[in-house]
């Protein structure tokens, strides 16, 4: 789970959930085509995108404060995705 004042990203047994300024959307593992994640250009945020098989995508950005938290989120995200999607995309 990555959370800031306005947004959140949760990756768990059910799939992926985003909340962006109060608007929420959830994706089950069965409906996800792929997931991509990276640091923002300024290195202060986690950017996660869920891509559906249709090519439609959704993105959520969570600010890391302190910046060191970004590294923790990357490690946790890699472990969780490896567990729930071990065969890749």
C-alpha cells in the first residue's frame, strides 16, 4: 500500500485499487493485462499504471514523503507483484 494526502495505491490478493482525490477504481487480477510502475521524473512519487487487455489504461501517482519511502514502495511492490503474478504478463 502506498498512500499520500490525496491518493492511494493498494495491491493485494484481490488485485489493484487506486484512489485519486476521492475517486476510487478497482481492478481484479483477471481483468489486468499488465502493470507498469516507475518513479516520477523528479523522483518524489510512485507512478503506477494498470493496462487492460483492451489497451485502456489507468494511472495513479502517490507522493513519497520522505523521499526514501519511494525505495520501500518499489521493494514492496516488486515482491507483491511477484507473488500474485509470478508468471509475468
